C-alpha cells in the first residue's frame, strides 16, 4: 500500500494511505512526498492523486534555478565524457593506422570536432524527454523554456549555438547568470530558456 507524507501547516505529517487523504482537505498545491522521493511535490503533480482527488495538472513556471557552479560542473562532466570518446578514437587510429602523418591528421580532425559534437549532443539531449545531458542529469538539473516545459529541438539548437556568443565575449556571457534572479546566461536569455533544479522545501 502506497503511503504519503503531507505538509500540513508547514509541518510534515503522516504517513497516510491514499484513502486517508480525502479527510485531510488536500489541495492541488499541497506538498506531498512518497517513499523513495528526494523532495516534496505538489499534489496535482501525482497522477494517482489527480485521479483520486479530481485535480488537474497545473503547469507552473519554475521557481528554483541551477547555480553557476552546478552548471559548470555539469559542463565539465560532459566534456570529460566527450574527451574519453576522443581518446578512444585516437587510440584506435594509432593501433590500426600505420602512417604517422595520417595518425596526426586524424587526431587533429577529431579534436576540432569535439566542440561540434558537444553542440549536437547537447541540443539533442536537452530537447529529449530527460531535458538534460548526462552531466546535467548527474547534477539533477535540466533545461526548460520559460514556462518549465520541454524545449523543441529547434529551440535547443538555438540555445547551444548561442553559447558561441557567450564564449566569444571572453566568457562574460556566462556571468550574466549573476545579474538576474533566474540565473540565465546570455545564451539562455537569447533562446528564452532556463536551467532549473528540483524544487526544495
């Protein structure tokens, strides 16, 4: 039987069985948590509660945003994984290719492709159902539009191409996140996107 912890008057109470929730005057915005969850969610976010209590899902704008250090760490992880792939390709070239100049050319060619691969990978991953690259998933952050919804592929591509502008300003584009409450970098502002983290209570 599923059990729920409910925040009542600012204090967590329970656990309660599903049937017991009808007696608690649960509202769509009441914070609830189930076993195994790291944080609370609003009642309307649970499919079974929407069916049982007659709620409708309410799309709300994000309220918690990823900090600069979280985003930086996610980026480091992603580049680290890409560099592992690059090293594997170079090693294979050195194993199976005899000509020294061709080996060097292969290494340089794929090194140039690393930033391109990053843009392509990030664009696809951030427009996927996970809304995040592996690095962002590890850091428990994701990319959304201004309403907290999933990006289209076109919007995701625009955001990642916008990073070229952020980098072209000697990295100053990334410092924009310190100048606004939503912690948007320049490319986020250009693409009208947010980088959000899980809600905390």
